[in-house]
C-alpha cells in the first residue's frame, strides 16, 4: 500500500540484495526501508514522512528505486 | 557597507558536523560567506563541503584571522564553546543554540564584555548582510535567502528569527533592501539588544532607517526608546509589536524583585507608548512597515 | 517554574537558612496535629502559586490546635488570583522586632544577577522601593568571579545596617545568593526576613522560581521535593486539551508543536513559529475572529506531528475550520506541513477543502506544498499575501 502522498517502489530484482538493502536502511533519514531477514521491506506508515532527499535513488543501481509523488499524478 | 559581517568576514562553525550545521555550512558557502574552518572535537581531519574540521578553535586561529564564529552545539556544551571562541580572540560569536540556562548566558556575556567581543543570540537565526555574507540559518537555503533579502538602506533587528525573514521579504517586495538583518534572539538575556546594536547601524553610512520586530516581555523596547532619545539618533525607526493579545492573558506575578529592579512590567501597550514617545513609529501590520519607513525618511529628508 | 512556599523553605532548610518549626497540612487533622507538636500560637498559610494571600484572607493565626483545625477548613477553599491551594503550612508564630527584605533575581538590562536588600521588608516592599529608595539597595553580582560574601555585606550595609545586625545578616544573604546560583533560579526571595525580639534572624516567608530550561539539570532536587515532571506550575492549571497538546509535542522529537493553549472560539489555529504565532493570533482577533487555540509549530515538524496536532484541534468541540499559517519559512518545510494538515483532516473524517479555511505558509519547498493543496482543493496563498490578509480570509469564511 502506498502512502497518501508518497510511494516508494523497489524493483523486485534488487529487493533480495542484502547489501543494497542495508545501504538503503542506512541512507534514508526517515526509516522508510527495513530489512526482514534478508529481504528489503518498505515501512508503509513512514512513507508520508519522505523528505524527497533522493539519497535512496542515488544509493541504488539506476532505475531500481523510484520515489513517486502521488500528488503530482 | 553593512554591520557586523561583510564579504571578507572570515567565519568558523563550532559543531560543524551536526545535522543543522552541515546545512548551514552548505548554504553559507553558497551564499558567499567565507567559512574557513569548523570545529568538532575528535573529528579533526574531516571536511564538510570542503571546509576542514578541527579539534580546537586554536588550530584555526593560530593559522589565520578568524572574525566570527557560529556556535551550534548542544545546550550543555554551548558555554564551553563560546568561551573557547572568545579566549582564542574571536570578536563576534553568533550563538544559535536554544534552551541555555540564563546563568550560563550571563557568563558568556560577561566574558565577552571583558574581552571586547560581541555575542549575538542565543536562540537566534544569526546575521545576514545581503549580497555579502550570512552567519547562521537566517533566510534558509541560499536561493531562498536571495528571494527574501535584497541589499539596501534598512537595518533590521528582530527578536524572532522567522519574522526577520518575513519582514525583510516584505521590505524587499516593496523595493526597500536591507543593509544588515540581525536575528537577536528571544531569550530573557541576550548578547546584543536593539539599543546595543544601534550605534553600529548609526555608524554605517549605508543604513538610512531601522525596522524592528518586538514581542511581549523584557525591557528591551524601553532601553531602545531611551537610547534613541539620549543619542538623538539620525535613523528613523519603525517597530512592529506582536503578541498584543498577551496583555489580556491571565498573568501571574510572584515575588517583588522583578518589579523593584525593572519597574512595573511592560505590557505591549506600555512598550508601544514608550516607543511612540521616543519618535519610533509603530506599525499595526507587517505590510505597513515599508510605507511608514518611507514616510519617516521623507520627513527627515533622507533619501 | 515556581515553588510553593513550603518547597522553597525545604530548599532553604537544606542549606541551613534559619527557619521556624513548621509542617505542611493536607487535612484539618494534619493542621491540628502540627499545631500541637509546634506548641503555642501558630500561623496558617495557604499554599498557592500566587502572591496576595494575606489580602485574600488565606493567612490566619491560631492560638491552639482546635483553632488551627478550624482555620484550615476556612482557608483551604480560598482561591487566590485564580490559584487553588495545595495545602496549608502550619508554622510557629514568632515575635518580630523588624522586617527585612532580600531578593536575588536577574537584571535583564545589566545581564547580571542583582541582590536587592531592604531594612523595610514586608508586604509593601514595592511601595518602599518607590518612596524610600535609600532603604533599598541593588547590588550586582559577577557570574564569572567566585561568589564571596562581601557582595552580601555591601548590599546590606548600603541601607545603613551595621553592628551585629550586619554580621548576622551577611551569611543569610550570602547563602541565598549561593542557592540562586546553584539551582539556576530566576528568583530567590525572602520577605520578610525577620529580626526576632531576641536578636536572631529567621526566614518568615520565601519564594523561589527555577528556570524552566534548567528543570532537567536539577531533576534530583525536584524529585526529592516531590515536584513531578508533569507539573507545569503555570498561571492556571493546564486544560485537558493542553495536556494532550503537550503529549503530541512529546510524541515525536522532530520539530515543535509547542505552547498549545486553549481558547473558546470556533477557528482552530495551526500556526507558527514563535513570532509568527504571536503576529497571526493578533491578526485573527483584529479581524474579529474567535480562535479556538494558540500554538507554535516550527523546527520542521514531522508529518505525523503536524497531523496529530491537526486532529487534536479538530477534535475540540465547536471547531468548524482551521487556519494553517506561518511566516515565510526557511527551516520548516511547506510540503511536510501541507501533508500533515491534509492527512489530519482526512483522518478526522473531514474534507480538507472545506475544513482548511486558508493555508498561508510560504518558503522552503512551497512548490511541492502548493501542489498537494491544489490536489485536495485547499485554498492557499504565497508570500504576496500578507499574514494579516491571510488571517482575514480565514475569518471571512467563518460563521457562513
Ligand atoms: S527520498 Fe530520502 S526520505 Fe524519501 S525514501 Fe528516499 S531516502 Fe528516504
């Protein structure tokens, strides 16, 4: 489920990448990413706190993490 | 010119690796401020946006001239940081940190006086001289600051950081730029009051008039009114007084010492009366400030 | 933060200031027992966070335990300047030869502590200060030099006191200054400081005020005196709404939703920051609006916090709409506040477009903020609309 204002989409191809998951958890200042076992999980209740800093997008291979502003569509 | 800071003012940031300080460094640099170093104990050797980090203020001051320091460390360490700046010869210290017990603020102020240094704040957003430099978070991002602040003839002093920007933005929109804007801080004891900054504006040929933002509490407006009368200031002043509703709030007095020291408490109505009696125009709304300034300047033949 | 008289005296007693025998009574029975234990005539003083007890009749003298119990019942219900009593201090009645005044507080202009001393103490001290300035001395104290008693001596001697009185008073005044410094007080006052018939000095009444920002630093003292962290000790006790406001602020460390104060109007205010709130509250009232509350948001609050505050304000009976307004912001983000208030409306089951009378927060990230508001049909304005004008637009929408 998306937030009311923000959605973050992670390409399923990289969702299992433990190293990347760890990096995403580290960079996001508002804890939108979490790790369940080795799998990356999006913390839905935090989605709307996203500050649009783009750090997650920069940390991941191009095009694999997307931050979507739902109020723009 | 401007007061306190200009293009060539060299500045350091104490607590430079903190979250807010990192932003302040980036935006200060991009506004054109000469930030020559930073201090965070134990972090020497790092850099923040190219600004080298040191363990001690001394490590910077022994190598170069440092005109000012921005102190943005947790409240419990602020007194120590301010002492360090002053004892290493820095003459201008902007204290951003809030919630410092006033006993400690008084110690900083007393030491500054002893050493001929000046403190702005605490609990303030700092100083901004448009197109010159900014010390502290005033105006926010450099691009936002450029929108709200423009170089010009008005000196601005405000007890509220946010309202400093609001007022400057209103002045800018009306075509009145600012020489320097100072967020002086909202605490009971601050390093520099309106009256203490007036001589600097008075001596600055670029400043032609003053706008101030004022709040309930304290005696700073009374002090300003006296200063203006005693010194026959050349500068017309327009003040905005916020929080008038507080006069009707159920206040509580306790003990007599405050009254004996400072006389009867100054309500906002008292403050307005005092300022008007000293020839200071008081605006009812922020948007009246530009016209009042222009009228006052015209009246005194200032262009 | 104010201390009750009995707490102030407990603090004084720890530091060896001379005090009479006394006990706090919470019931008439307590009062009777205390009077019996003290023996002889006693004075009963209601414990309230306000001056003016004497004039309100909340101080009475009793000759025996039965009378003490009766007086307890008489003075406990008396409300002094809106303040309820938390108990009655029963204290031995002392034969007084002369009353003195000593206070330590901050002189905001000199930015130093100042010791005030007078040999004409008592309830009319402010009048004395005006009419007999030579009987009131003001002596500033360095905050850098170690404090030594000569400052106290000079303060006392300046009113003409000499001889044994001077040497006996000096350590008392010096001690009060030390207490002032040690506990980050903003006021330490003894009035009257009484000279008894036998030449001894005794603290008859005293007050201290602790700096709010130093509460954490002196937690141990407060715990020992039984002062709980949630006691605000404000001009009036906090309302339920205000307590919940403080909880919203404490629930999340990001940003501030501070100083939530309840009023009884119909227009909820989500406003900031400090100076902006003062300005906006005035503006709403000037336009004839009736605010339901005051608050100061700032410091870039999280969406969660802005949302929780919005919900709190909307939960207040009689609140029809809210106005969301701030000065031009540089640290707080327009888009984050916009998300919070829109979400708060939706989660309260209200339509943001109808509920938010106006949104006036210009500044950082305003483009994103305005897109959000546009999507939800909320009326907003940028910096070209003044705070005053925005408040006017909000008020104009009320009562239609
Ligand atoms: S943009 Fe920033 S805040 Fe948003 S999800 Fe990515 S890292 Fe987190």
